[in-house]
C-alpha cells in the first residue's frame, strides 16, 4: 500500500515513523516533510493545501491512501476535493469532509453541535461583529475569569482567558473589530472551567471507532503552567488519572454521542477526532474538537500503539472498524519538546543542532529542523525537536526523555523542566 502523508511537524514525523513500520506499507511519501521524516520515507516538495498538485501526484504515483497531519487541508476540503474528482475518487483520504471539519474550523459550529447533541461543555454565547453592545452586556454574567474565543482558525492564538472585566471588554472590542481578521468576526464567550485537561483521540470510519491511547499535553511555555500558550511543550501518554470509570464516561458522553450526532446531522467523518477535555470533579467536559491528532501528543501516543495503525487506517476506508481492536503497549511514554529561546515569541533560526546520536532508550522526532548546505542539521522553527521515551513507569519514561533532551544541543535551546510532574 502506497501512502502519502501530509504535513511537516513533529506529529508527522511520529506518524511517518509508525506507518513505515507496517508490513502493509509500500512507498511512503511525506509532503513536504522534514529532515526527520526523510528517514521514514521520501519527502516531496508539495504544499498540503495545493490540492491540484496533490491529486496529480497521487494519480501519477499510484498512491493508495492519503493521511492528513494538520487541520488546514481538512478545513479547506481536501476530502471533498479528492472524492469529487473522478481521477482521485477511489483514493481514500483519512479525515472528515469540509463540512464535518467545521468541528475544528468554527468554535460556534462546534458549540452548537455539542449543545444540540447533549455533549457536556462550558456555558457559552456567540456574538457577531455587529453585536458589540449585546456582547459587552452579556460579559458580566460569565463571571471571572472569562474565556473569549475567535470563531475561526487563528494559528492557535484565538483563545484568550481574561481575569478582569476591563481586560475582557477591551479584548472583546478588539476581536470583533478584527484582531484575528475574519476568524474573530464571530466571538464565542465561554464560562471558565477549572479542572485537569487531557486529550482523547478516536479513529472513526463514520460508524465505528477505536480509541487511541489518551494523552495530556503541556501548552504553556513556563513551568507550573505559567506564561504564554504554545503549540505544546511536552506530553505524556497515557494519562495516569484516566481511570477505567472516567474513560467509560468519556466514551459514553463524548465519543459515542459525537459519532451519533455526526450521523444525525448527515456529516461524513472518516478520520481522527481529537477531544480536548477538561475533567471537573471526575466528570468530562468538552473544551474543543480537533479534526486531526495532537502535536506534541502524537509523539507520545505513537510509541504506545502496539497495533498496526496503517492497517486500522486502511480499514476506515475499506471493511470498516467494526470489531477492530487497538492494542496498547504497557507502561508510559513521555515527550519533551526542545524549543528555540524566545518561542512562542520571536526566536532565531539556522542554528546548528549537535548531539544527535540516537540513543537506544529514546526517540528523536523532528519538528522545526532543516538541512544546511553542508548537510548540517539546523533549527528552523519554534519547536525544534521532540525527545520521546517509554518506561514501565511514567517517572522512568520522563527520566529517559529528559536524559536525551539534555544531550541534544543548539544555541538558546529551551526545555520545560516539569513535564508530567503534576501527575506522577
Ligand atoms: P481551545 O483552543 O478551545 O482548546 O482553547 C485553548 C486552551 O484554552 C485550552 O486547551 C484550555 O487550556 C483553555 N480553555 C479553553 N476553554 C476553556 C474553558 N472554558 N475553561 C478553561 N480553560 C479553557
Ligand atoms: N497539543 C494541542 C493540539 O494539537 O491542538
């Protein structure tokens, strides 16, 4: 089976690493990939949102399956673009249709979906650009802190948690006036939930699903979950506090209800669904959907999957996932992100990375790296590398992941030192 994987981050390196191990895997291409994915397959210089070029590549190279890493191609309708073209209609793309991808592409769409199908979530109201006065009047009822969300995709920056009414009012004005462009022409106001966050991932064929091992990521840049939001500074898998009882409630109240809701609404969803959850007093509340896997969660989740993930993805478009089982490795995995000093603000790139000797105890996944003219590996992004390790206990996984992260070096390297410490 020839596979084309779209994306270029750490999530895609981890996916490529897992897919390449499958006995079913023939050729594996990654578009555009990174120096890490080049060790799992062949990188091709195509943009994940250039659908015409991707379709031509798939036809010419007899691609049997397309796996989409990031959300942008899904929200832009790659599934529809392939299925509506007779030349590519027979090539399955793992992911939801454009309409179903609105679960990630529009916060108000997602909130209305949750409400319609009885999925527990924070209380909310939505307001459009012409409704500033009504929005300002509605703010105090949410209490403090209050959460303001740009409706559309805003490169991970569209969620603001305001601790004073004054701050909330001024941010609300700015957002409705276009702070995030068209993405904040609609704003969702949401009650703040206090609890523990975790991420649950399902692979669905539209009828049935398998759950991947659950994970917890660390989004803030600073220790003790302080400072600015980032794409994620580390992750652990599975989540020690996710008891069988809690997982049962998540499956019943979130996963099954979502799949039934999609069917009722006539939305076609054959791909990964990410449930971003807040656990409040042992009960799950849905904070967000993503129509893809998490980054950096995937870098911790892939090494914990014992089953052949490519075989399961092939079933999504083939025989279906009825009675499919996803087997999990015992123990835990931990991922530590090596970031560029200054991230998530400004940072330098083009800095040489050293200490890349792969240890037997851990994995290195590339995110923001590039090869220089002399084939030296250089930094090329805010999140540069992920160091992942497994252990029978979470402490062991963390120890090995940190040991490797400490050996890898580049100027102004930055690591959050407390990944997983709150849950061991
Ligand atoms: P989202 O993009 O909706 O996942 O929001 C980004 C982050 O903001 C989440 O991962 C949470 O840490 C935080 N967040 C979002 N909504 C809420 C909420 N209602 N209560 C508390 N924290 C929230
Ligand atoms: N780690 C959060 C995300 O992938 O959205």
